């Protein structure tokens, strides 16, 4: 129970704080290096020096500045935000459900958001209003999973996982049904099903980052409560944690983030599965570390995935959802087969 007794003292536990700051600085440095490298690579290649000169001065011709500032920069910032958001939500969901296989894509929340977005497109809703439909779809999908994934009033990790898979399949079927009846939605629907960063703008990127930033602060602030609930809900109650409120707040905020992400970049699966797993392997199970650090690891992961999607078969671009699925699906199968792998919050 060392983790339990250390939770309240974390602000005064300077060795842990120094360790967290050190990890953060290290990962932030890697994220910056990877981002600069991603900005320099593509069909038009820049030197690192050229990237810095365009970013921080007025150098470069009009074409170079357009490519870097209006195309690649918003895309890279979006990749960071999306990766950080999906990783953050995956980490929180896994802590609450005590299941390392839980993540927005597998639980059907992403598909619910995609269904809402495609439906909005089919009836001609304005672009920014699509996020409201996407959030509604994500939230309805979660409510279905949450209600039918309970046994005797308690969340059953196995049931909620299987229900999520079924919701995922059902939402995908409805999306295909919309495609069948609304021909002009075909290409856009494929965008939502496979995920892509090609349609992002700086305004969309800023909006997504704002939603992510506010929500991430809340999740990080609550990280010690996720520790307590991961160990034992009874212990969490003894330490004054309002478990029902914590779960409801976390799932609503998580669904909102996913709804916004899906509205702008479509379905990108397995990031919320892979990154938290990597973080726990490297940094341990303490959510006071895993939650904030997963933000940076998720950003690094998504920037690299975007770089591969843009350059692997240049000039053709692969949907980024394909890249993350190729990486994430084998890891999901591996975890599913590891019957002895149990989520442990301590």
C-alpha cells in the first residue's frame, strides 16, 4: 500500500517531483526534435536550418512558407494534439476500468463519433457544427457500452470490452448504410473511417488543442484519485474519493475529447491502447507519472505515424489510421492472449 500512503504527500515528495520533471523535459525534447524533423520531410524537403529560419524569421519564398506554415505546421501540431488526447483518454479509461485493453477505439466511442459526423455531413451540417454531432455520437456509444457492460450494478471489464466491439461493428455498419444511400458522402465517409490529418487547418488545430489542454489539466489533477481507484474502490472511498462522480466526469470528458478529435480527423485507432501500455512498461503504474507522460509519448508516436503516412509511398499519402492499426492491432492481440497480464494500479 505504499502507493496509497504516498498519494497525499506527493506535492511534498520532492524526489518524485524531480523525477517527473526530468522525464517531462526529456520527452518534451524528443517531441521537439521529432516535430522539427517531421516539418523538414515530405515531397518538398527542407534542411533543419531552413525550417528554423522560416519559423522564426521572414526568410523563405512564398511557396516554402506556404508549405511549412500553412500545410505542415498545422498538421504537425494536430498530430501532437491528437496523439496526446487519444493517449490521455486511453490511460484514464484503463485506470477506471482496470483493464489494459480499454481504449476509445476498441470501446466503440470513436466509431460512434464517426457515425455522428458522417450523419451530420449527409444532412449538410456546417463544418464546425459537425463536432457537436460527433460528440453526441461518441457519448451515446459510451452510454450504451457503459449500461450494457455492467453486471450486478458494477462495471465488468470483459463485458464492457465485448459490448464495445459490438458497438464498433454496429456503428461501422450504419456508416456504410449512409454511404449506400448518399453517394456524395462516400469519400468523406472514407476519411472518417480511416483517419487523416490532411484536412486540418490552424484554426481547427487550435480548437482541438484548447479542448485537450483544459481537459488534460483536469485529468492530471485527478491522477492521484485514479491511483486509489485502481488499487481498490473501497480504499478510494475511505480517502474521500467520490467514485461515481469521478467515473461520470472522466467518461464524459473523455467522450467529449474523442468526439472533437473524430470530428476533425476521423477514426484513429489503437493509439489509446499502445501508448499507455508503453508508458506503464517504462514508467511503472503510477498514474501521477503515466497520465502526464502519456501526453508526450502520444504526441511523439502520432508525429512519427504521420511522417510515415506522408513519406512511405510519396507522393501518395496513406491514411494515418492505417499506420496506427498496423502497429496497434498486433499489440492488442498480444495483450488479449496474455491471460496473466492484469492491470495493477500499485
